[in-house]
């Protein structure tokens, strides 16, 4: 068969501007496709345009909530031309019946074992309506369903088909080493989709794939430090000891980035993992700090991933100490904060920016976006707090889509624009870059820090024309 795999995008994309990373989902899906099929990738993030008159038998589209409207429009156009369309991605996990209105079949969950089965069923003319991987409530699905209860093992996976996209247009390649998250943050659908149990790719397979990557890459794992608080699974920590020792031996050594939890520092094994990660080339992490208040930590559920015993024990002092220890190892921190929890007030935007200034962390300050598939979305929807007049387009940050107890949605939107404008002034960018380079003297690190921040600044200013 001739298969087209599409990664939807729109003209202004935050990821495109701040950190051009080769997308993982389409390259992995292409890798899982048996060799007898012909595969073409369309990455709309970087200007690729679907050819609706192309000679293809099957179209697969990744659906993310902010791009669901675009994805559905693409699917409808291909369906109108008689093409078989399959939709997958995080949005289809949350709203499979909605997605089914635009496709012959919908995939829910991980693709490793579902995708080959879908291809066989397309060829045999026995395509089902839904293909499900994981513990999912099947009674919500109307139609023929294939259900794979167990999530896939991550051994013996093929390398991503990076050859199907022009690599020069991306600053970084992408890779993953684990799946699963035990944190259950209430605003995030990752744990429901991938499960709370951590699964690892074999280290030798990871090393072999890294050896094919360029000098910079991004690890898309939930946390590149693992979860050292899981005392009953010592093999969890040993995996990272062994992986980062192997990465540190590679020549040439790569610079890499990923998401990491600050609280790894609070554990003996965790601190060692962070040190080894730095030695292996880790130069930057995206850290979900979420809130500066105990009330925000409680409502978000983020206190669990920060490893406080309860939200009432949350301490800014501990957060600051962990940030400094990681920075002293030469690892730059991009701090992700969510504002809009019920007890937040307008001054929380400024307080959060001031905290980022003090700690020299890159401020990724965002107003709460209740994503479908997350507990907070279901709760707000039941309470009538979701502003249903907005389409999925608005869920990319183009509006505040919920009712706050004391703040007006437009007020929150304007405050968010202003704090990001201030946080990415050229002076602040240079100050943060200099702080990073002092901790890790390296031209590559300096350039990575400076141009990443310039990209974020450009992206925000493109998305929010008022600034």
C-alpha cells in the first residue's frame, strides 16, 4: 500500500519557533510500517502541505487538541476523495467518538502493536472502528473494537524513519527511552494514556540509535531522571546509571535536552542520576514546577511529582535549593508554571516572573489549559466551567477557555501576554545565558541557550500579536 502519515500544524507554532525538533510520532509510525509498504511523511509544522489528490491508499493523521480542527478538516478532505483515513493521538484518546466522525478508524493509545494490525485489516477489508491499547472504558465506544489490554513492551523497536524528513530543517533529532508516568497530575493526560508503570527501552538499542543522531537531540521522556522515589524498584535507578554511563562514553559526545523533575535531587540515587546525565551531555531540562503556592500544588496534583509528602508540606525554599544544585551541574532549566488555579490572584503572574528572574530560569508561564483526557477537564466540564463556545483551536493558548472564581478570562489572557513579554526581554535572555555559561563553559551550550530563548521570544510575539 501507499501510506501518507500527516503531522498537522498551523502557520504559527510555538515548537517550530523555539526549538525545531524532528517529530517523534510520525517517524515512529513510519518505522513500525512493514517494508512492503511505501510511506510518505508530511510535517505541517515546517511547511509541508498535504496533497489531497496524491495516489495513496491510506492516510494516518496525528490529532492533538489544539490542532484537532485542522486535523479533522484534512481527514474530511481525504475521505471525500475516497481515501481510507485513520486517526490517532492524544485527542482521540479523550474524544474517540468525535474523531470517528472524520475517519474510517480511530486508534486509542500506543501504536506498536495496533498499527501493524490496522494495516493488515485495511488490506483484508476488515477494518474495525476502534483499535485500543491499554486499560480503557470500552463501553464508551460504539462500533467494532479491537482491544489490547496490555501496553507494549519497548524492546526490539525499529529506529525512527528520520530519513523520510529533511533533517537539516530541524535543530534537534528526537528519541525516547521510557514510557509511563506515576504522578497523576490532574491537568495532564499522560498517566492515563501511557500508564503509571515505567517501561524502558533496552540500553543497547538506545545507544545504537543515539549513535545515528546528530550533535543535538531531544529526549521526549516524561522525566529523564526517572522516578528515584520508587524505592521498591531498584532496577529503575540502575537503568539510568547504566544508560548515562554509556552515553558519556560515546564519541563524539552529544548535547541533549529533555524534561526532568527537580525532586530527583532529594534522593541519593536521584542526585547521582542527575550528575551522570550532565556528564552524558544533558544541557537543558524542561521542569514542570506548576505553582508557587501550596494551594496551586494541591489543586494541580503536582506536589506528587515534586515529591512532597502532601501539598501542605510544599516549600519554596526546597524548590530553590533543587534548582541551584541542578544549575551548578551546568544544566539550564526551563521552568513551566501554570497560573489559574482557584486561589490564584492576578499578582501570581508577576510573582512567578520575579521568581524566574531570581533563579535565572527560563520562564514558561502559562495560563491553565484544561486538556481533554485530564481529570481537571472532566471536573470543570461537569461544573459548567469550560467555556464551550471555543473550538479546539483555542486550546493552543489563543484564549482562556474556563471560568475562574475571581479572575476574568480576558484579564488572565492579558496578564499572561505581558508577563511573557517582560520575561523574554533581550536583557533577561542575555542574563540567563551568561548564568548558564558560567556554570558550564561551552560554546555549544551558550548558543543553544541564547538561540532557544530567542526562538521562544519570537514564538510568543508571533502568537500574541498585541506584544
